[in-house]
C-alpha cells in the first residue's frame, strides 16, 4: 500500500494537473485528464485496497500579485524580490501605487503606531486621543501623549511574525526584523543601496528594488505630520526595551534607530 501511494504521488507531481480520474482495469491503473490517458501503471489489484488522491498546490513565485483585505477594503499589491532575495510587497501599506520617485505622495502610504492593526488610526488624517490603552484594539484614534500607546500585558508580541496579535500584513506576510532591513540596506551584502554609485541615503532607498519613498512620520506628542518628503521611517518587528527599532533615512544618511512605539511610521511587509 505504501508503494502504491508513493507511486501515485509521483505521478501527480510529474504531471501537476489539478483535476483527474484514476481507475483500475485489467490489472492496470490509468491516470486520465479530460478523458485522455496521461499515464498508466501495471498493478496487482489483490494488493490494493484503496487509492489516495493528492492535489499539488504550487506557491506563486515572487513577482505576482497579492489580494487581501486592508482597512476594510479589498486591495491588490504586487510583490518584488529584495536585494537579499526576500519577497516583499511592492509598496507601503496604504499606498495606492509603487513609488515613481522618492517624493511620490501616492506611494507614501499610511503611518502606524508600532503594534497596532489596520484599524483606521494609521490614516494620515485620522483624529487623535490623549492617553494610553489597555486594549490591543483601542479604536481608530491615533493615541498621543505617551511614548507607548499600549499599557497592557505582553506588548512585545503584538507584531511578532505572521501570528502577531495585530499583524497588519496580508496572510503569510509580516513586518521585517531589524536584521532583514539591514540586509536590504547593505544591498544583500555587496555594499549600500543603489546602482552604480552606491548610496546610504534616501536616494539609495528609492534606487533599491523596494523603491522606498520619504513618507515622513507622525509625532507622538500631538499627532501632527513631520518630515514628509524629506525622510523615510519604517518600523521593524524588533523590540528594544520598551521601544522598537526602525529604519530611517534622509538625503544624507540611512541607519537603524530606536524610538517610542506611539510614533507613526510607515510599514512595508515581507513574505514569511
């Protein structure tokens, strides 16, 4: 029986069809598609009491599209292979298009407080409320006045991996770690971002496969926008004490840094 199962699995893997009929006749097993025999194998029917059917599902290669529900609506984003061979979404969460320049406003996307889901707070024009929350789902207001918006238990787990409590990315995607951002910034280990003259700054970030724009950020003290069009700040999933790590870049420099989780930064997701 094990041999028969292994044989049938091998046949299905070889031909990769999605619908078929398997019959046994005159000690021969026929594998058919649309009424046509595509494979046959001699068998001893006395040794067979069942046949297991396997359907092979192939994972699309990076470069295709991903459709998912974001902020209550269905959206479709593309995917792109980064400098370190990771598969990323081709735009920031909330962006309407891939960046055509470093200052393309349609590519800026939304600004998330670290650890929060896509509940509406990340929209640049959302209202703000002063104070912290004991709930991981505090509503659609941008919470201001404290370095960290959440005062409940296990705050570090909110954005850890695809199963993070408030992971805002599509299924199978997550926030990058600090190490994964650094691998991109270091151009897969060959030097800093960019082509030709490598640049460790905003120009290099846009020249990279991810085409990262200078989307600015939202201040935690009063919820106002700052550095839009001059700096890019992108959250990682990596924590540092009660704060979190982020990638920041401007016209002169790019590096990883640490700050409070109530700041509003851009989010770019990658495939797990």
